[in-house]
């Protein structure tokens, strides 16, 4: 089941602000929380545990599970062995994410911990580690994977690498999580750098809800987490409105829509990509049946380019009322109304519009 998540950083935030954020996200249906022990301070262990526990308890009250980011230095600082996860259990965490420094045998053994904590592997780096863990017969019910986020501009991973990693992990039947970045200029992460906080570099300066829609569109990401804090209320609402199972496009309108065009664009029976896909367009054809009697006069019939959204007008006879998304440049003979176009960053979503795929517009 697809889940949304967010992040908090107790080492850099106030308790009440974190709790308010967690409660708000809970109202919007968020189900996961990422938080980081890598940047913990020098306070006594008990104070540190209470700092995280007070937040984790509220996350649980609002229906969310919580993962702590750890590495060998965290274990050393807390004075515990690699096999002892009791401290994290006493913080009331649900799992730990292994940032670096663990081998396959250690990670596999951790999945059998008596506290029932989940163990999350790094999904962004070379897949030899994942294979090493799997080859040591872990408890797969307690094993998941989560990508990195990248605070420094231009250091996020490529879509090609992302897809390769996800394919490898999903072939082994494991859950995959990835990070997206709020565009709130005041949002921060665990380090003193505010250049966005995303997994995919291509997402860094795009709207948050688009990043979420793209992650789910890949079909290889189960959980999408907002890496920086705090996302705005409007961003949380927009993310919560995303249907993970429907390919959803943003659109820039180019004309005032007639009532018929408005109804076709937001077709209440749902658009479906016609199964015999053309190289020139995606076709939604049920609308021509439902709105066969409607008047759709010609308007804005310029030539067509990739990403244009068109509705066939009165001059197209029995095909009047079809909705198309253009994949390839072609001339317009006046029978297609260009009602708008996809923003350039949205056009990557066209790659996921397979035959019979359900789609919609914001």
C-alpha cells in the first residue's frame, strides 16, 4: 500500500513545532516519519532518548511509524553494540535505517532483533550491499529499503540510476521508499544547508506534489517521504490529494473552457489511455460517447507539440469530444482545440502512460 511520510529533526527544532507538524500531517493521512540520529548532540543518553521518544509517541498517536537514521558512529556514541537495538526500542521507534558502515551479515542479523524493529537498507548506492544482506537470509518481513536524500545541489541521483536500483530491489520483493523536497524556503534538514533535500536531482526545484506524483508513477516506490521540514500546509494537502494509482497531470490552460470542455477535461468516469497507443498521441475515447450531443466550437487550433492537451471539436464528426495528450509534433487542421499544455517538468509523466493506464488532470 502506497504511503506518504515526512521528516523531523529534533536536534534542530522545537518540540511544540514538531508536534504540531506531526498532528497536521496525521490529519492528512501521512503514515511514516523519518528522523535522524546522525546529527545528534552531546547531551546525555537519557535526555536524547526522551527528546526523540516525546515526538515518536505523538507520531504513533497520529497513525505514523517512525524510522531512525543510524550508522556505526551512532552506536559508538550511544555506547551500544551492533546487536543491541534496545535503545531505539526504548525511544519507541519502529525501525532503523542503516546509513552506512554495515555488512550483509550484520544487517541480516539485525532483522531478527527481539524488539521487532524493522531494518531499512540504503537503496541509492551500489547494490552489492543489498545482495549481501539478502544472501544472508534475513527476516524479510522486517527488511525494507530507502533511498538517500541530497542536500547539495546537483548531487541528487539520476532517474536512470534510480530506476536501476529500484528494479533490483523490487525484484527481491522488498519495499522501497524515497525522498522528495518541500519548496518552502524556510524548510531545513539535518545539516546547515538549504538547497532542497531530494533523492532525484531532477526534482529539486519542482512543486512538491509533482515530485510525489512522479514517484508513484514509476510504479517502483511504495513510500514517499518529504525530507525537509517543514512542508507548508498547502503542500501537505496537495500531496494528500494525490491518488498513487492514477497517473495525474498538471495542466496550464490556454483558453477559457466551455462547460463541455471542462466536463471532458475532468471526466468523472475517469480517463483511460486507449490500448492501441499511437506514437503521436494518447487518446481518451469514452468522452466522445458521453458528450456526443455537446457543442464544442473550434477555438485555439494552433499546430501541436508534445505535451499539448486537445479536445476534438465539432468539425471532427463522430470523433468530437475525444481528449488527446500530444506525444509528437504534428499540424492541426482546425479540428482540434488546444485547451492547454503540460508544464515541461510534467512531461516526464508521459513516459508512464501505458495502454489502459488510468489518468487524470489536477
